[in-house]
C-alpha cells in the first residue's frame, strides 16, 4: 500500500514538473506567431477562452503580448466598407471579436481586452497617424487612428495591431486592404514610431524629450516599417533631417517581407555622379540583390558569408536603384536620383 501511494506521488510530481517546464518554455517570435495564428477553434469561442488558452501556453507577459498581437493581426480583417463610407460599426471588443471585422479603434479595443484578461497592463491610444492617403503638407489635426502600448519587463512597448494586419491600396479612389502580417509593428522603437504616430497625449510618446504637433507635421513621411527593417538608423535620420533642410531619404517601395539588411548606403536621395559610394548589404534570404544604374545591371561582390558589398564610381546621370533580381526583371526596392 505504501509503495503504491509513493509511486502515485512520484508520478504526480513528475507530471507537475513536466507542466512547469512546458509553462516556462522559451519561444521564438516565429513560434509564437504560429501559435497565435493557429488557435484551435474551440478556444476562440470567447475573449476569456482565448486568453485562457494563451495563459496555458506561457506566463511570460512578453510572449503573451506577442500571441495577442498575432491573433488579432491574423484574425481581424480591416473593414474597408466602413472606412470608405464613413459609416462605422460597433468598435467594442466583444462586437469586433464576434464579427472579426474592424477599423483601427476596434483592433485597439480588442487587443486591450485580451491583454486585460491576461493581466497585462495595456492602454488604447488615440492620435494622428500618417497612414493611408497622407501626403506631406497635409494638416495633422485631430484624431484619425488608434493603437496600443503594453507594459512588461518594467517598460512600455508600442504596437499597432491594425497596421500589423496589412495595409491599404487605392483602387479606383477607394481603400482596398491587403492582409499581410507585419511583425514590425510589434514593440516598435518609440523614435521610429513617432515618425508616423502622434498620440493625443504626449505621455504616450514614451520619449524623454517630447515632440510637438508642429514638429511632427514637419517630420518627413516615409514607409517606416520597410526603411527601418532594411537597417536605416533612426538617430541618423533624425540628425540629418534636423540639420539639412534639403535632406530626403531615397524612395523606398513597400515590401511584403524585407529580404536584406543595409549595413552601409547613402541616406540622401540625391547623389552626385562623381561621388564614390559604398554599399554593403546582408542577405536574409536567397534573393539576388543588385544595383541598377539606369539600364546597367551591377552585381554585388561577396565580402564574406551573407555579406555583399560594392563601391560605385562615376555613375550615369538619372537613377540608381537597389532591387531584387526576378528572372529578367528587377523589382525596385530603393531609388536614388543621380545628378
């Protein structure tokens, strides 16, 4: 009898230990994205059940935040009809969870509601975003967007689950959303975030030196998620934009996924033909990255491993592009003007 009870206790201890190991498991963001995207349907019956499912995966607040971000970005579709007609549906978390459709406020409210269930400190932030349809010089008054910040590891982290779910294109004068999961908008550097997100309350800038609305209006407008994922440094851009009134970044084209990182490249869109320029990139995929000076195709030299470089001299007047070789054509990613 004593041996049976002892054996039962040992089994229970081993099961508990195994559960604790699973509960404390380290995950990559890619693993968490997959778990957040592929939640069993029986765990999606309510916000509470969904949060409970995430709680069973991990008690790490960073990991839980990523699971919430992945689920919301993958499972909520942007409501193009509401945006285009300006007739908006109920943005409450429960309504959005049920319909699986929303504009930015609904994304933000639902994200916060799931975080609340997980006891993750989270705020929904109203403000102005330089997003779809924005052009430099337009007024930046009022509120046109909503996003979130969550607190874990004793710090606040900015994220935009709406933009994380994809982006909109102008089709015949109307917004048409394209669902492309974008990891960039999870835990964004506050300096980078402020290039196109201006919170109504300055405390949500999460910066020691606050930026005014007028300063925000004058800040250059560009596709931040692509620019910074490519490797352009936010501090260098801030310094150059504040010290050189003629400074302008090269034209950056939106990418569904960034397949290379720039270690070295000119930051200014305008480059002189007589300049000596040094480009260095790190390949993150099997894509062939090339330079294109007008119609001249130029291959990078292998420096070491996945790092490639090229020194350019005596450029032809016109344009210089960095792109990806797609068969006989080049998909342009970055464009400079050569004078």
